[in-house]
C-alpha cells in the first residue's frame, strides 16, 4: 500500500513538474523547452515534418499536436504544415461536427502564428492566407462579413505590399457584398474602392521598379476587375462621386495624387461632363500637364463650343499619352469635331494622325471613307464622275477591314452601299473611262484610285 501511495505521489509530482514547466514556457529564450521537453520537441518536429512532407497527414497529426501545444515557437513549419494537415483531414471527414472542429483548429493555427511569428512574417499576408483557407473550406457558406474583417485588416496593414496578389480582389468582392446587402454601407464601399485601387497602383509601381513585369501585368488585370466591379455596382454613379468629392476638391487643389484620383474615378463611370471634372482637370494641368488633364480641358472646351481650344488640348493629350491606343482615340475625337464642322481635309488629317499612333485603328479609315462619300458630289465638275469618288472610299474600307477585323462588319456594309454608287458601265464607256485603270481624284482628296464600275 505504501509503495502504491509512493508511486502515486511520484506521478503527481511529475505531472505538477511538467505543468509548471509548460506554464513557464519561454518562447524567446527557450523555444524548444528545457531538458526532456526540448528533446521531445525536436523529435516530434522531425516526425511531423517527415510525415507531412510525404503527405502522410494522419501520421503527422500526433507529433504536430505535441509541438503545437508544448513548444509553439520552436519552428515556423508548425504553422506551414498545420493547415495542410487539417485541410487533408477535413477533406476526408464526413461528420459535420468534426469538420467544424478541423476548421476551427486551422483558424486557431493562423492566430497562433500571428502570436509567435507576427514580427517575422507580414501580418497582412498571414491574415490573407487565413481568409483563403476559410473560403476554401466554407465554400458557398462563406460569411462575407468575416472575409471583409480579415482581408480588410490585411489590405490596410500591407497596402501596396500584400501577397497573395488577388487578395485585393477578394476584399473588394467582400466589400461589395456588404454594400449590396446593406445600402447604408455605400460610403464604406466607395472608400474601400479608392483605397484599394491606390494600393494596387503602388504594387504595380513597385513591381515595375523591380523589373517584375509578370506581376505588374497580373496586378493590372486585378485592378481592371476591381474597376469593372465598381462601375457595375451602381455605387459609383456620376451623382454619387460628384457629391463624394465636391467638398474635398478645394482643399486638395494642389494635390496631384488626389486630382488624378478624381479624374480616374469620374472617368471610370463616364462622368466627364461635370464641373467637378473640369475643375479637377484645370487644377491638375496647372500643376503638371498630363494627357488626362488635357482631355478634361478639351471636353470643357467642347461643352463651351470653343472648338479651337478643344483641338489644341486633344492634340496635346495625344502627344503626352503613353498608351498609343488612347492617343489614337483622342485624335479620332478631334477628327469627329472637324467632320461635324464639315472641314473634311482637317478631319482626314486628324484620322491619319490617329493611324500614326495606332496603325490598326480601322475606325480611322472608315471615317476617311465616309468623308470621301460625303463630298462625292462636289469633287468633279461632271456629276457623272461622282462614282469615282466612291471607288476611293472603298479603298479605305478594304484597308480598314484588313488591319482591324473588329470593324469588318461595318466596313462590308459600307462597301455594299458605296459600290451601288459606282459609275455605271454605259456612262463610263461614253466618257472613255475603263474598269481597272487608275484615275486621280482632285480637290481636297488629291489621290488616285482604281476604277470600279457597276
């Protein structure tokens, strides 16, 4: 009996000693523990890593549990392999209560990682991966409010340094979901949008500075998706954005970053005719002439019917624009102004300028063809020769569909219409004109074409 009592006493003493040791665990000075605890910790770490690397997750569970509970600061691998182990167990589990237990454990692992490795690892990145695992396991049952909290903290913690890169998108989806379920959160969604777009722009700039074009391009796609979501959300209409920025414009009239934000925001929803847009453009142009600011001033000049000034700013915008397709579009807008004024020669020149920026701009060639057709009856003194002008127009249309398949349908439709206006065979015979020969079109057109007859 004495021996039994003594054995029990020794066991109690050992349990108390172990408990006392665990209670005094020092993650900084002794992350593996002391004495036998240290030996056990290192052994279990080895067993856990070996099994986990071999994807024998059931075998990895016991040693992982030991190190997680007894020496949680001993290795970051505890937090790398931990989620993998429990996600594997989750995938094969059929009992819902047990699956919930595994999910909770995974979330707890990320929280513990923040506790012990939050200074070493990026807090925002840890939170983002926590949110990813939550989404993966919850599927359609994902609570967007939970995602909004975690990813919001991640995004605002890391700003332009967040990885994984698509965490920006997932956060904006969660923010949009919050707004759609509760319209009182519109301002929150708008604020999130501008913050995140700014962070993504920072990330793109850093990627380009590091010569990482792949990530820069990917981030560009992420941003495009966020912008499209915002435009389609209904939150960012012209009235809402104008009201949102109205009181902020004057105090920030010397803030280039803010003014660019205003122009990009209003431009993204087609709100380029408002006084706010024009004022922001004027302020930005004074600080730093740019393509965006010049376009704003061009639009203002158009509204005021000051066409000469509008032409000036469209030309300047095209010269400053780094995106050649946009520059080409600017010149097409200028060509449209000249066309409306029936200044065909200047309209054609602007269209040719558009082609200099983008040789595949089929719309520019179509416009030139339409200009030719519009003046067909005024080029020759003999009205019968008007059909020759349509031959020159068809030249442009054929070229348009060859360089820009996107306009082929429109070009073909005009070709059919203009072909019906060609000179008829009998009239051509009487005037000594033969199909297939070259003929010069005089006047402002001043170019040769091949005769076609109907």
